[in-house]
C-alpha cells in the first residue's frame, strides 16, 4: 500500500526519521514522485494500522509532541 506525501509538508529526512522512530526502518520504502514522495508499506492485515501510526507520528512532529 502506498502513502503520498507532499514535499511542501515534509522533507525526505523527516520521513525517514519518523519511520526509524516507528520501528519501520527497512520495512517501508521511500520513492521520489516528482517533487513529492511515495512511502510504500508492505501489504498485510496490519498495513492500515501501520499507516495510521506513521501518519500520527508525523502529526505529532508537527505539534512537537512525541507521545509514542
């Protein structure tokens, strides 16, 4: 499953750092999509939960709250 991320919202290094903090380093893939990014998650019964957790951590970063 793929998650499209605008480069206007986050830079590449932020996306990678959040993946590392979520324990997803080496599990998700990062791909250039024009000026933006495509984050790919492995297909499983937990994919939706992984994406929701990842997006939540990005939001926490925006709010400068690392609650996970």
